């Protein structure tokens, strides 16, 4: 995995540390959200299955009643009886926040004052099975709306769960390791620069000490020369010259 292409400075190191702390905290929160979404999704799937089984069971009963009614009644009478429905339904669609997901909520009400007034025909030319089918279908309609809402909620939770899982994986396997690698690189570079600076400082210190020692030595020599009597220095020079002359004569006579 490649590190981030940044300048190895202390300010960048501080910035990356803050980003790493935020990423770790966000990773923990997203993991908790993923686990809660999974629990919610599994519970919703269980409820959805139970509700679907109930709806399918009642729909089979409705289809059976319609089959018997269509067998007893003629096709023309059946179509005429169901041509103009007597009851209407007004559907209201709302939303509910579940784990930061806005899921739909369906509410309905009948247009007629009496909700049980659902038969748009007379009883003379129709069979009892048709009455039973319409009554069962009227009772199953709220369950069908509830089933539709739960299935849509399950789809939206599954999509949110997948997005959350991808974000968790991106943070855990890409973002956080990349930040940690970049932070290690910057620390290595800063330590290397620190060692280089210390080496240069030690060399500069040695140069300054040597220069100070040299200046102090020259000052001591100058002070020593100024403290000695000039006559003594001249007499010493004459004696040294005479000694050299006598030594040369003695060496030449021999």
C-alpha cells in the first residue's frame, strides 16, 4: 500500500494524527452502525417472511372463492357485478427514520363513510362465494400495504448496510493503514533530520571551541610579551649574539 504524498513536516504530522484519530473514531461508529443494521435487517426479514406467508395464505383463500364464484356465475354477470366499485381508498405515504434511513410508511382510509360497505352489486344475481372473496380481499388489503412497506424497508436497509460495510472496509483496510504508514514515514524523516541537525551543531560547536582556544592562546602570548621588560629582552638578544660569535671563533680556531 502506498503512503500519502505529503511533505514530512511537523505540522503535517499533527494534521495526519488528527485525521487518524477521526478515522479510528468513525470506523468504530460505522462498525456499531453496521452491527445494528444487521440486527434490524434480520429481524425485519423474519417479520417480512411471516407477513408474506400470511398474505399468501389469505390470497389463496381469495383466489379459491373467486374461482368458485366464476364457476357458479356467468362471465357476463361477474364482470357486470365488479364493473363499478363502490368503495375507494385514499393512500397516504409517509416516512420513518430507521438507523438514518428514511423508510416508507403507508396509511390508507376508505372514501365511503362505512368501511364495510364494499359490495357494488345486488345479492339476487351473485353467489355467496363472491361476497366471501370481496370480504377477504378487503381484509387483506392492509396486510398487503404493510408487506409492501416492509419489503421496501428491507431493500433500503440492505442497500444502507452494503454502503456501511464498504465504508468500514475502506477505513479498516485502506484509509487507516495509509495514514499510519504516512505517519511512520514522517516520523522517520523528522528523526533523520534531527540527527543531521545534531551532527551539524556538534561540528559547529567544535569549530567555535577551536576558534576560542586559538584566540585565547594569542591573547595570552600577547599579554606575556607586554609584561616582560624590553631591556631584558635586548640584553638577552645581545648575549645570544655574542655566544654565537664566540662559538664560531672557537670552532674556526680549532
